[in-house]
């Protein structure tokens, strides 16, 4: 796989023909470099296909993306509806089935101890994006309409939306402890207010409440699907704590970590509601693939925003990943232009000045742009999958959500 990744790196037309000289000076590739890039374009598709083939064999059922194309920065997956019905904003459409979402979650977290209650309900204040519950209920309706033209969301499907948000929030509480984070969503983190030990216990309690709600659904297949998410979250965190010495394996390591920590929850939640609403395994796979690709794109854009957005806009400090020693997509792409970043990556940006230098390298490279291109590719794959379902406003809203993922700024 390493040799395949190296061939792809050398063959892709978007790889710079000449190394940029370093921070403070952008440099020019020159006419010969442009000719070399043009000649390489014809080899790019097959090289990337070989990479994808290697990733697919290494991580079954995870990386099934098709060939990547270097496209223009325009980010539009599909802005027109295809159902023939009046289009409604995806979030307005999804919230029809999510009224009282946070009140219902707080009921699941019924706790007699005041302090523990305050900790567990801290992030369920209605100020989050509720991105995952929105996707879940839209997918539920889209699958129900596809199966038997039913426009109702089952109570069990709505419960999956609540459970997904609870699992996600519990993972945030635990992540903040691991990262020693001080702010999230524009306010202090649970661990900074109540301490790390109590924060860990609060995260555990939220997970246990989600597990009880999941068991109450009474579908063993769905229980199996969503417990996989919890396993993936743990494995993803372990992947994030490590790094690959071989630079050719880093990108596969990064994508696997991204899937397990972010995309698995969205993919498996979408699959769970499809199982509850439709007996067709083909539909289950469509729902899973849509969630997986949107989830990967979501995290890639999040990694981009860590370099391009401001702290006030994000609600948390920027350049946080570098400070944690993490090499995300923009860093890994930038490393192709600035090989001196390899040493920084291996020491996890721990030497004085590493974070600032790495940030400058990223901003002077095409790392942000290439990470955005890759996110676009995942969103196009998500659109291709969801378009296989029968036309409906909910299906079109899911298509539109993939575009919102690419254009969000926080």
C-alpha cells in the first residue's frame, strides 16, 4: 500500500511540480513544471484508483470512493430539487420531527443529584447545530418514502436521532478531557468547570442513558449497528494518540481515524433508521454510504476551518489540532511541498515554534485547497448514493445538506 500511495502522490496532477522554498516566500513552478504537471494528469486517475484499491482491501467496507478528480474550487453538489415538490430548507424540514429534542434527551438523563444533572445537561442547551439528528430524521423519511411512500417517522427512528446526539455529546465530553480543552461552543468545557474526573463520569452516564434508550427500541440488528459506533469511537481515539513513522502510511491512518471518530456515528445512525423503515439491504447500504461520505467530508472541512476560521466563529480555539500534535489533512498535503514538516509531525509539533511554523507552511501550501477538494469528492459520492432513492423533499434535503457541509464556516 505504501508504494501505491507513493505512485499516486507522484502521478497526481495537483502535486506541485517544484518544491516551494518555505515560509515567507511563495516561489513559482515555472513552465517546465506546468508541462510536467500536464503530462502527469493522464496518469493520475489510474494511480489514484490503485490507492483506493489498496485502501479498500486494507479497510473493508470503509473506503469505497471512486477516482478522485482535481476540480475547480466551486462547491456545488446539487442545488436544485429533483422531486418536483416545493423545496424546504433542510434544517426546517428536519426540525419538524425534532421538536422537543433536547427536552426529550434531558428526560432520558433523569438524575436526582443536582451537580451530576447540571454536568450531563450542560451541552444539551439547544445551542448546538443538531447536525446528526437532522440527518437521521431526514434519512428516516427518505427511506420510508422510498419503501412504501410513508411520510411518517416512526417513534423508534426518532429515538435513533436522540441516541446519536447523546453518543456524540458524550464523546465531546470525553474528548475535552483527553485534549485538556478549555472551551467548546463558545463556553467553558465540562472538565474546566467541574474537573476531569467528574467530566469522565458525566460522559459515561450520558453513554449509559443512550444505551438504555437503544435497548428499549428492541431491535437486535439496530443495537448491533449502534454499538459498533462506540467501539469505533474508542479505536479512533487510540489511532489519534498514535502516528505513523512512514509518511506514506499517514494519510490512510488519518482517514481511518476520521472515519472512526466522526463518520461512523453518522453512517451507522443512517443505516439504523433505514433498517427500521425498510427491509431492503440495498437501501441500508445506500443510507450507510451516504452517512459515511458526508461524515468524512464534515470532518475534512472541520480540519480546514481549524486553519481558516477565527476562534470567535468556531466557538473554540483555532490551530487546536497542531497544539495537540495532530497532523490533519491540510498538514499532510502541505508536507508534500515542505518535507521539513516530517520532523515536526514525528515530534508532534512539540518543539518551540513548531506550531507557528507548521501553520505558515500550511497556509502557504495548497494543503487547505486540496483537503477541500477531497471533501468535495466525498460529498459528490454521498449525492450519488442518496440519488438512488425515490425522489422526495427529504432526499433532496439530504443532497442539499452535502453542499452545506462544504460551505459552512463554523
